[in-house]
């Protein structure tokens, strides 16, 4: 450990400049080496590069050889069971995705948790909402839990306001959030940048669980802006590049085109979770 190279300011600047040129990072992002940590008992380093761009934070993790000559996007340790490593990575990501406040449907004790990053203006997100609403494993309440995260995309001109409105409802109650959530998606086709405020006011009056005066104050003071920004940063750090993006027990789901594909993914995740639980219980009984 004492013989490992310690990064000095010149090293950090050189590496940040190289990564900026290699990955064609715009100069305005001002990429910097924000964090480094030693990997295992050797002298390999895990490097976190970060910058701030127009679309939010830019993050990139690379691994450096002990002499800092070679950089790699991955570092494989052949002494570790790959399946165990994947499970641990999924567990860590799931823990990250459930940090802070959020709105959810289903039991916190459900063996499967789905985290969806969604955008109210995204037509594919509307389709995903319909698939999730009709999924029997979700409607049961005790098998699969659904967690919603706000991810308004910059190319959508009214998505940010819709997310802030839904987050204001979220502050009041889960039922208030889901009521406004459903209304926004149901009326997606008629919402525009010019009428979003009027439509939100109209929809909020129809959500019985919503305290409208408090809701309006939240909107006027942009009290939910921080929540939306936090969710978007969380999505960016988890590798979300588009919406909808689903994580099932910490593993990013592939593109889902229909109800059958969604059900198969959830059923497989449920079977795996139950099998792991059975193994743990058996080991506990043996001990």
C-alpha cells in the first residue's frame, strides 16, 4: 500500500484532459477528477470524473493501472464469482435508487421492486404506465413494488412543469400523487407548453385527495423543484439516458415492448428473489 502511486494535482489535470479529449467532452463541462479510490489490495485505482453540462451532471468512472498509463472502463477480478458480483452490484444500485423520498405502490416488503424513471411528456412513458397499470403482479400489492422517479427530459418543453406539479402532489400523499400522475398521462395528447399551467389547475381540482390551496402554493414557490432535480441527478448517476427506464431489483431492464415481456421479466425476478430467500432460510435453519 505504501508503494502505490499517490495522485498529485498534475496527475489529476493530465488524466482529466486526456479523458475530455478521448470522449469528446465539451470544454464547457469543465471535466475534473473528483474522486479516486484504491481497488482491493493492489494499486489499481477507481477514478470518478465529473463535470456540469447543459443536460445535467456528466459522470464517468474509469480504472487506472498502477503507473496511470492505462485506463479502462472495467476491471475484472477473476477471484470473485461473477454471479455474486452482479448480485452485489444490483444490491448497491437498488440501495442507491431507494435513497431519499419517493412515491411507491405496493408493500415495502415485496420481494421485487421496480424503479421507473419517467417523463410525463414522453409517449413511450405513457405506454409503459399502461403496461404497469395492467400488470397482475403489480396489482397484487405484495409481490412487486413500484417506485416512481421523475426524469423530465430537456427536449420536452412542458415535462419539467408537469414533474414539479406531480412532486407537489407527492408531498401531500401517495394517493394524491398517483391521481395527478394518471391525469397527466391520460391528458398527454392535449397538453402543450402554453396550456400546461391551466391543465394542471384543472386536473388538480379533480384529485379528491389533494389540498388544492397547498398545492398551488407549492407550485408558485417552486417548492418541489429540488425533488425533481434530485431524481434526475439520481437517474443520471445510475446511467439513465432516456425514458422510460426501469430497474428491477437493481438491474436495468431491457426495452419492453408489450405486456407479455413485462410480465416475463417480473415473473423471472420474482422467482429468483424467492429462490434466494429459500436458500437463506435453509442456511439459517442449518446453523
